C-alpha cells in the first residue's frame, strides 16, 4: 500500500513537472515561427489600382492601423480583451524603420494571405488574413501602400510590440495556424453576377462574416461558410470607444424575427453605408459605416444574404438606456 502510494506520488510529481515544463516552453518561446516562402511578385502600380487599394484599405486596414493623426502610424488596440494580452497595431507608413518598410511585394502578399510575417513569426488573429481575396485586389493594396498618399508619408512613431498572453501563445500552438499560400491565381466574380459578387464581399474581401458569425473562436477562415453560426450574429465584441462595453454582432440572416428578414434593401444599404438602423438607432463600433462601398456593392451583399440559410438567434443588443 505504502509503496503504491509512493509510486503514485512520483507519477503525479512527474506529470506536474511535464506540465510546468510545457507551460514554461510555451511562455518563453512565444508565438511560433514558420518557414517563409514568398512568391516573386512585383506589383506594377497604376492610378486605378492605387485608388482601389486606398478604398480597400479604408474598408479593411485603417480602422486598426490609422492613428487619430490620420497617418497609418499604428495605435493601441483598446478592443482586444485583456485575456489576449496587450496589442498595438504597428506603424505601416513609409518611415524607413516602420514595420512595413523592409517588406518586398512578395513578402506582403505572403503576409496578407498566410499570416506569416517576413521574420517567420505567425501574426495572431488580431491581424486579419485574406486567403480568398482576388489577386487584383491584393495587388491594389500593395500598390496603395507604396503610393505617395498623405496618410502613408513617414511617421517616426514606434508602437510597442504586441504582448500576447499565455492563452494566445497556447492557441497559436494548437488552434491558430498559418494558411497555405494559394497555388493558383484568384479572380473575383463580376459585379453583374450579384449573388456571387455579394458572397465574395462577405467572405473574402470585407469579411463581414468574421464579426457576424457566432464567435471568432469558431470562425473558419479557409471555408468561411463553415464558421459556427454563419452570419447568425451574437459574436461578443468590445467597443473600441471605451474598451469595456460589450457589443454583440447582429444577426444578418433573413430570419424574420431575430434577423433582418423584415428589412427592405434600402434600409439595409442605409445601415451598412451610413450606420443607421431603420428604427433610427446609430450602429455602434466595432461596426463602422462602410461608406466607401458603393450602393451597387451593398445591393450585391443583400442579394447574397437572401440566399444564406436563415438562423434563428436572438442577439442581446444591450443598447444601454
Ligand atoms: C483588426 C486589426 C487589424 C487590421 C484590420 C489590419 N491589421 Fe495589420 N496588424 C495588426 C496588428 C495587431 C499587427 C501586429 C501583429 C503582430 O506583430 O502580432 C499588424 C501587423 C501588420 C504588419 C506588420 C507585420 C510585421 O512584420 O510586423 C503589416 C505590414 C500590416 N499589419 C499590414 C496590414 C494591412 C495591409 C492591412 C489591410 C489589408 C491590415 N494590416 C489590417 C492589426 C490589424
Ligand atoms: C469588426 C466587426 C464587424 C464587421 C467587419 C462588420 N460588422 Fe456589421 N456589425 C457589427 C456589430 C458589432 C454590429 C452591432 C452594432 C450595434 O449593435 O450597435 C453590427 C451591425 C450590423 C448591421 C445592423 C443590423 C441590425 O440588426 O441592427 C448590419 C446591417 C451590418 N452590421 C452589416 C454588415 C456588413 C454588410 C458587413 C460587411 C460589409 C459588416 N456588417 C461588417 C460588427 C461588424
């Protein structure tokens, strides 16, 4: 009996040591690194490509990288829950010491598609990935980042490096993995094919689905439609305004009671482009008015949403007063 207890004790001790050792390894080695294999790519900029890149950046990059000064010099991200650590979006202006400056076009394409930075480190989910963006749209962002736009003029601001929590380091070992670099060119459907184009905007270009499904933890970047509660809303997010208030994403499916099945197309376009609901309530951040999207584009999104399976999910809107 005594002997068995002793062996048990030793075994338990060994398990505790192994767990501690594993935890220490994760804590000190941090976010994992991967091999980088950027494509050889030189984007040939022209004014149309740069203009589209600028528009796209206002839709999918600037709300994180743009400081109140207007420059893309980065900022503290107040809407990242404390359990994930402290995160700053870096300076991506043309300052020679910015995080963007050393990147080649190929390395940028590789980062934006796979999530692997040029130093091989994986960028955790606080920096989005664009595996299904068309090559042309991807090139437009790169052309824009090289352009002489005012907001990209050098700023010497240096943001602190993100301080990921143990949880993020752990998840980056077991759950979040870089995406493969596509082996074929990707083309966007024509805007005249409304449903297909709307789907492209929702799943690949503006990524409405990422916020509007049930949770970031069950989102499927490779196959967006397989995300948990696809477009059914309820994803809890912190308001970037105070870093405290929880705002749940809205149900964008056509369920008549809990979704937007009773809205008209005009009401939808107004909400998306100007942040105003049919009942007059202003939509709160992190939903931003997508005024850079054209009426035609939002109409395509509407056409696509009408084809997505309705989900009955009553979202707590906690409007406050
Ligand atoms: C939701 C917020 C968010 C959005 C949107 C976003 N980024 Fe980032 N970005 C970050 C954060 C946070 C980091 C820091 C990542 C890290 O080092 O862990 C980062 C890092 C970067 C880096 C530096 C990588 C390095 O080597 O350190 C570049 C370049 C970049 N982003 C470009 C972009 C571009 C271009 C877009 C739009 C297509 C974009 N980002 C959209 C938050 C964001
Ligand atoms: C960064 C996360 C995020 C992204 C990206 C996002 N949304 Fe939202 N959206 C929200 C949140 C959160 C709300 C709820 C706001 C509130 O309750 O005030 C919301 C609300 C809405 C509403 C209002 C619905 C209602 O019932 O009140 C519509 C419509 C909408 N979003 C459409 C879109 C579309 C279309 C896209 C893509 C072009 C998109 N959203 C992208 C977070 C996001």
